[in-house]
C-alpha cells in the first residue's frame, strides 16, 4: 500500500507515542493543580472567527489556514490556534466572572514542514478569563514554566514583554511606522506593505527583523496603568523565583495581544523552531468577537517541539509482560487481576509456546517479565537480570515499587 500521511502530518506509534502519553499525563496533572478544568471546543470553526480574532493581516490568517467551503456553502477553517475558540465557547455559554479552562489537541497551519514545524501539530494551553490583575498573568506564566521544567526541557528560557493597550499603543505604532518608513528600502515588499496596515507585524518578520536596529520600544510609550501592570507581573515572577529575560521586540504572531506577551524558548533545541510556547494577555478579544469586555490571559505550548526538546528515550507502555505455562484461559484471569489492581500488563492471546512469549517480552522491551506456572506455585518476576519469587497478590505492589525506583 502506498498511502502515506499527508505532508506535514505524522503517524505516531509506540514506542514514540509513549513519550506523548507521558507528557499529556503530566499536562493533565499540572493544569489541574492550578485549578484549570478541561475545556473542549470543535476542531472546525467558522473562518470569520479567526479572521476577526487572530487578525486579518497576521501570517496565520493570510497564509496558513486550512479553509474550505462546506456542503452548506459556509467558509470553515481547521483551527490554527485555540484562544479564539475558547473565548467564543465562554461567550456562547453566557459565562461570567473569573473562568479557567485547559485544553490539548491537534491544531492546523499550512506551513513549510520541517523539524518541529508541522501542518498538524499538538498544542497544550490554558485560558484565564475575567481577571485583570497581574496575578493571573504570573499564574499562567508559572504554570507553563513548571510544566516545561517537569517534562525535562533542556535550557528553558522565558522571555517577556509588554505590548501596551489601546490607550498607549497607537502613539507607539505611529513612532514605529515613521521608523519603518525611513527604512522602507531595506524591507521586503511584503513588510513594506505592512507599514501602513499593521507595522507591529514587520517586527514579527523573520526575514526583515534582523535589518532593523534599535526600533522604538513600547516601554517608552506605556501609559501608567500598563506600566504598573507590567511591573506587577515582573515583581510576581521575581517573587516566584522564575528567571526571565525581557525582549522589547517580542510582539508575537497574533493580533489580539494587549499588555503582557511572553514566550518559552528551548535554547537546547538544535532546530530553528525553538519557540516551545507562547502567550499573553488579550483584553480586547471578546469585544472583537462581539462579546462584552472580558479580560483574558493564556498560553499554548507546542507538544511536538517539547518532545524534541526533552529528548528522552520513550519508556515502555507496560509495567510487565506475563509469560504463562498454563492454558490461556488461566492467563486471561491472572492478567485481569493484575490490571484491576493497577499493573499495566499484557500477554500472548494465542497460547503460543513459552519461548515465543519470552521473545515477545524482549521485543516489547518491558522492565519486568512475570512467569506464571499455576495457581499453587509462586510467580517469578524477572527484572534487570534478577529473579524474585512471590505470591500473585504481591505482584502489583512489587511492580509499583520497582517502577518508582
Ligand atoms: P502561537 O505562538 O501561535 O500561540 O503557538 C503556540 C505554540 O504552538 C508555538 O510556540 C509552537 O510551540 C507551537 N506551534 C505553532 N505552530 C506550530 C507548527 N506549525 N508546528 C509545531 N508547533 C507549532 C497561540 O497559538 C496562542 N493561541 C497562544 C495563546 C493562548 N495566547 C493566549 N492564550
């Protein structure tokens, strides 16, 4: 058969998929610890949601969306990001007051595929709505940071910036426009076009940004409330002993950000795609979608890049493989008992000879092989070349202890 996954998408099978399962399990744990319940939104949304929410001049909207007309004549898009959909869902539910949600799932962007840049990729994210205080910004930044540390990302760096708000940003945008206009001849035609439309996007351009020395800085234009907010976020990060650097040219690729913007960078990642995740505050997004004023802050992490960056060999998806010398029905019962007490165990379902069962255990590279000889005989547990005998009831606890050490 010659079918392959579509360009920029991947099949993910064991043993590699085990790294994903572990990272997703840790995500469930960390997002729950910070009080974020699960939120699930459709993979498919009306195209207009992203045009309005993410911004019509962003690369995501102009070049990267998988958009099609459905059979009812509606323009639909495979979600390129999660924030617009989550805010839409919150508004549709009539939501009010402080609200939190955590998500994980596939997202789609039509990009030139390379290591860590896929057309279908997996994001883990949170959104924290209706809390204006810098406490919310610091909390989401901390959650992403602690998660990435736990997952084992090498050389993690946090970069922060502020983008001001509608009261102070226009003066900055004007200064940036004048600055870019004076350098128009250095810029690509695409960036030159953006000077009028959306000059912040020029700072986001990978080709043009290196030619721009010392552009005007948002921090020189901040209004008092924005300056106070930014100081508040940094003070809380200091208090939480989270190390960060400030990059006054960090603008992020989506238009909805106000005030705080941040990125997690994996300096240990050999590929150019070292932005492991990013986020920020988006106090105006709800109104762009026709909702009431609803401040919000959140982030999304790219799981494909996190796994590359952590670079760990995937563990086994099993605790043990059961080799049995009895008939297969007895093995079914023994495996069931072990599974119900928490042991991840598998066995041969076809009653093959013991040697074939051992070969399968070796192929699966399991940490423990259990040899079962009959109900009145002890079970032999083989691990790291050493053999231990015990009653069947003792196996789950023994396996758990050897897993944790
Ligand atoms: P974003 O920076 O566009 O933000 O994406 C977040 C992360 O998703 C990136 O840092 C990267 O790790 C991963 N990512 C993006 N595109 C790809 C790709 N083509 N292949 C692999 N990984 C990719 C957002 O999406 C915002 N919604 C984040 C946010 C949430 N802001 C506030 N709340």
